[in-house]
C-alpha cells in the first residue's frame, strides 16, 4: 500500500465512507459531461426520479459529434442523430442547471482541453468524465478517472463514484529531451517500455527531470495517454509550473483566495518520503521521436529503429498481436517507418490539440506545402485554442501550407462526425489510439506521432523525421530565422 | 427512489468464445454506432465490423455462429481502450449474462459490475480449454457460480477468480451503487464542507 503520495492524500480528502461492498465512496469535485455518454445517464436518473446533486460542480460541452466545418454547425445539424444528441445535452443541462459550453459560447471544445484552459481542473481534485482520457487532468496533480454511463448516473445522483483504491507506481523519467522531441514522445516511450496493460491495477505518478521540465501542455499530453498504458489514472505533482499556468484563469480564484488555494495545492503533493507500491525508471535521455507501427499504442518505435519481428517479443500475446499488426498495417519486420506512405494528416485531439502543439507543427510547415496526395486537417482542441492560434497568425501558416483549418472537436480521432478515414487510407495522427477501425474505416491505418511529425508527414506524403525541418535556414523553424537576421 | 437490486449468485447458458488479446471497445462497439441517445439498439452493433465481410454479409465470427449464447469466454485485457458502457451494454443486450476471461481492462470490469454481469478470470490454459470445449459443444451448458467462484461445464469444474468488490456486490445484491451511495448524502455534505475548493465556490 502506498502512503503519503498525492493519490493517497487526495483520495482521503474525497473519501466519504466505505461501502458495504468493500469499495470506497469517493466524492467527485469536477464532473465533466459530453453528449455521447451522458443522455443514457440522464435517462436513468429520470427513471428513478432523481436530480443532479451537484450541478455547480458539473460542466458540459460538445466534442465527439461536433461538426468541425463552420457552415456545418448551423442548427439543426445535418446529421439527425448528432442533432438529437446535441439537443438532448442542451435540454438536460438546462433542466439540471449545469453550465454548458455550446458552439456560441466561444468555449466549446474537447472536455479535456476546455476544463484545463478554463482553470476548472485544479490540483487536489477528483475529476470524472464519461471518457477514458479523463486521466489528462492529472497533469495538475488531481485524480482523473474515466467512468461508464452507470457511474455517470451515480455522479449525477450522488456526486460520488464507488471506487477501488489502486496501487501507485512512480515512473521516474530520466534525461533531457533533444530538439524536436516532445511530451508525446515521452509517453509513447513509457508505453513502449511498460506495455499497454502494464498499468492495470495502478495509477501512474510521473516524475523525474524529463517530466518536471515539461510545460503544462506537455504534461497534459503525458497524463492523457495513461489509459493507453493500462493505468486508470496518471498524475504529476503540482509545482510552480502548475501554479503559474493556473493564475488568472477564469475559474481560478484571485488575490488572497489564490494564495489560500495554493496552500491546499502544495499540501497534497506527494511527500518526499512517500511510499510507492512500485518505482520504475524510464530513460528518455536523447530519445528520438516515436511512431507507432502497429494497432495498439504499445507497438511503437523510435523513428531511427525498425519494425520488430514477432519473435522479438517474449510473451505469446505480444507475438500474436505483432503478427496481426504487421498484417493490418502492411509492414514488414526490419522495415523503417520512414517513407511509409501517408494519405491523411490529422492534427488535434485531447492529446495534441493545444496552442503549443499547433506552434510545433507550424514551425515545420512554414515555407512548405502539403504533398498533393495528402488530405490535411488541423482541428483545434477548443474554440479558445482556435482563436488564440488565429490571433497569433498560425491559422495562416496552416492554410497557406494546404491544411484545412477547422472548428474544435474530436473529429477524426474517432470519426463520429464527418471526418473519417476511407478504405485503407493511412493517417499520420497526433491522436492517442491506433486501434483498428478507430478513425472510422475498418481497414484504415493509423500512425501515432507528435504534432511536428504529423506536419512533416503531411509535407512529404510519407512518415518523415520532423527534426530535419527545424534547423533549416530562413524558411525553417523559429531559431533559424533569428540566426539569419543576425 | 426505486432500485433494481437483485442478487446474482449464478448465471448459466451456452457459451460463445471471443478469442484474442487486447480486444478494445472500439471493436466491441464501433464509435459510429454511439450516436444514439439510448442503449436500446446496441445489440445490433456488437462487433459490427468484425462480424461482417467486405460485402456486408455475416462471416463466421463466433457471435454469428453461437447465437443465443449467454456466457462469453474471452482472453486477456478484454475491453481495453474507450470507457464506453455501450460495449458491455451491447453484450448484455445481445444476451451475454456473464464473462469468463484471462483479464479485463478496469473500466470495462467496472461497467460490467454496474450492469450486474459477473466477469470472472482464470489462467490462459483454462480459458483456452473452455473456448475449445465450446467450439466442440455449442449446445453445452456453462455455469458461473459467483458465490463459490467456480465455472462448471460438461464434467469439468474449474476454480475462477472474481474481484472481491464485484463478488460482494453481485452476491449481496448491492451492485446498484446509486442506491448504496444515495443513502449517505449527509456524509457527502460533510466531505464537501472540508474541501477547500468546493465550499464558498468560485
Ligand atoms: S479527442 Fe479523441 S480521445 Fe480525446 S476525448 Fe475526443 S475522441 Fe476521446
């Protein structure tokens, strides 16, 4: 049993009681709601004649089905089912007194992008959402858990979930990241080392120099993919980076109240002598950008490596999965992923749909154009991200390069709107899942990578090393421009 | 309020093997079918892509061959990926009352508990043998005894594991967590009052 970790402290603060079934009743401090997994829960609530217990702690937006083309956002939406989901959410939130960030609010977007940027997600909270990527919010030092629809009903009715306390594994990430290597690469490296089910039964506490050096947006990307490593939640202890980020955000208190709140935030960080169930070290020093070659996020290599042979894996299950992956992706053992043909480039999602992600991609795109065989989509994670990018002129970089510049939503991450892969198209994607069928076509193929790598793949029409674009003179990355100006 | 508490000590019926490790919820219930505001039709979409050929005809996927089965037998890390309850809902509505497998993703297991579907585990050999037995005995009865933690099929009785919380919840008929927690409202208020961020809010 762990002791003195952030997880233990936050758990204790939110534990209401132990239930007769042995689980703990845990209060949820922030409940995030979206259109796909909530209507059934509202229905269950109504069946029992219950009301939403803590509407003030509940916030909703629409992301999964949101059309990402401006003219397709006119109501009623062209897709009847999408319209029904959206109207149901509007009705349900309105009746329950829940704040809803719709298209007109300017704050709509992917729940895991919206809540952090508004300052709703804070250290020392418990966060739940009917979405497995709720671990994202752990970047602030909170416990974020993805829940199913019946559990959403529980949170609506009682403000709580019934939960089992997990073990805590500290992941010490050593080293320094080189130029053009980002948070996404760090988490893919962790999953490569620990496996897609390595985290089952655990929450991950990420720490060490490579994590501490990340900005908040990078930390969000790391925690986002905890679930891809099998961990129900993942978090990073709050520090000055966290507090600086939170200062001045809409839902964060100001002045003296901020200092008081900060004292709480500091108090819930893991103690120096905290006891973990398990500590592992991952070496991220000098890693290359990573890309997936298979059909789960653990089937991933550094770009300088080659696709492994099924026999390279010890476990039978990994060998079988590798064989299935080689077949689906049409790649061979020993092959480099560099040069793997790409039909679609997709930038966005709750992993990599934030302003700094678009900056990284723009640095690669400046002065280049998208390969003519490539359909390229830039989909901001929220409308605030979009307006911020536009204020900085980043949208022009994307549009000039040949990207479509869209409105906020989940888009081609799971293709519940019009954005979908066709046939066996290959997508260079900044998302978090490369499961078969995930992007809307059962034969579609997904290659996960960081946002700069997506931009490079768009330009070349094949998987490429984005670092080659970052130090190439006047039209290249930001650094290059300054050098020449001197 | 009305609860739908019931004791689930035993489930039985014929079996359906769903082989493969890391079967994710995108396969179990593809996202394109989640655009409905109720779970009513989910059975129709269960393993939708995997069950069909390119021309849309049913292939020889086990769900097509073992229609009417109640016990799904799966391998390791079943139900990983998205948290969608649509996946176990679709299985339940298709007819699955219980699952035997090597291991489950946690959210999937939690969702099964919420629905009163026992999800028990056994080792790889045991599970594979059961899968093979079903192939040879499509009409054979399988019985999951939640209380005794055993699975019986043909002349064979195997010991299985079940998560403690799930076992208690099912056997004692307290898997309806809403009812359980609803009665603790005053305690919740006390907890909230102690949270620096929840009282006197922003
Ligand atoms: S962007 Fe993708 S992973 Fe994130 S919430 Fe949307 S669908 Fe889920």
